[in-house]
C-alpha cells in the first residue's frame, strides 16, 4: 500500500513499554487499516474506528505512552542511581503539571505533538479535553502516590551529594558542618 511500515504487529503478549511504539505504528497505519478492514468485510471494526474522536483519543494515547516510555527508559541501564531516578521522576511530575496548565487554555502543541498534528486546524472537542485533563490529573496523583516527596532531611543530603561545593554550611546537617573545612 506504499506505507512506511510493511506490517502491523499483533503479538498476544506485549510488554507495556513497547505498547507506545505499537500504538504509534497503528496510528501511522490507520488509513491502511481502514482499507484492510473494508477489504476483509469487517464492518463492526471499521465502524468502531470511524467513531468521532477515535483518532484523537488514539493520538493522545500515542503521546502519553511515548512520554511514559521515555521516563521508563531513562531509569534503566548502567550508571543509574537514586539521584538520577529521583530527578527523572520529579521532572516527569513537573511536566504533567505543566501539561494540565496548558490544557486549561486548550494548548496541546508542545506537550502532545501527535494529537496536535491531528487537530492542527480544528479545536479539540470539549469532552475530550476534559477527559485528557482528568486522566493527566489522575496520572499525576498516581505518580505522587507511588513516588512521594522525600523526607526533607533526605532531600537535603541528596542535594549535598549532587553538588557539594555550592551549599551554604547552614543547610548541611549540624554533625557534618565541620567536615566541610577539613
């Protein structure tokens, strides 16, 4: 059919990290999938793909799974430690907050690029915008629950470990202050 991909993969067991790439491939092949479903006489599947808002929801899922996969990938591999992982998780939580703020104005341009490419000329439906805001807030709440803020003393020690030369001596625990001058 002249598509970029020559096949659409349908594995029975897909790890969640690869679901984002599968969704992106499905999104890129949606016109070919429609043709295939017509050729195979699958009216129910074809009708479900042509429901208003289906492609926008699919584009949103591509964006959000891609972002989560990116965070997950950053937390794996060599040279990873609690400082890197904590920074990546906190950065993602801050990103989610920023995305919710942007959605309040209907702006999806930077935060959700695949969705933006689909709705470039027309606005998102109000119901989809509400659903996305609700989901992002729910995702943020889940991240806050699974990765709560560290105890201030732990955060202080981690900050000292990140950059020991840019600290005020009074920010350091009392028992360690004198060690700074030895």
